[in-house]
């Protein structure tokens, strides 16, 4: 499993100037709920949400990799896992303190540890939500 949390951006994608781009799995009921909440909180429209499951989605890396882990681009840097969540949080005023706290290496390492545990539970959570 790739545990890189940041690497240079590899391909252009549409994004608002000064904004953040987030790639998500639009075929995942869990992801859809989470992104719906983030869209409601993103009142300034600072985040460009890209549904990776859409055939016309512009993807900076392999689609399978984007579906396996959460990814975002902030300031030209492609982020993965907890670092990607932190970038998204920094773009949303009410969540900005969490995003700034994650700039601390110890905090980010703890969040990544939690994210990796979540990835183990994710398939069961997706199935539970799909059955509702």
C-alpha cells in the first residue's frame, strides 16, 4: 500500500485559483455522504470536487490509486490520506483549525495512523450504507 502523503502534482486539473481540488469516489455511498457535508461547509466554493468514478474525470494519477486512498491537491502538491483531508479542512473556515493542527508532523502522523485503520473498516461501512 502506498503511504506517501505528498508528492509533486503530475497533471493539470480544473481548480479554482487559490483553491483545493479533492478527488472522491462518487460510486461510494460513504464518500457521497462525506462529500455532501464538505460541500455544504464549503460556502466560499474554495474546493473543486472531482468524482473519480465519472468517465470524464481528469485524474492526476491512476484511477485505482485515487479510489484506494483519499487525494487532494493544494498549492500544486498532490496529497494523500490524512494530509489530503487536512488540505480540504484548511479550505473550509469552520474546519481550518483542524487543518492547521495537521501541519504539525506528530499530529499528521497520528491522523494518518487513524486513517489507515479507517481504510480497513471502509468496505464494511460502505456495504452497510449501500444496504440502507
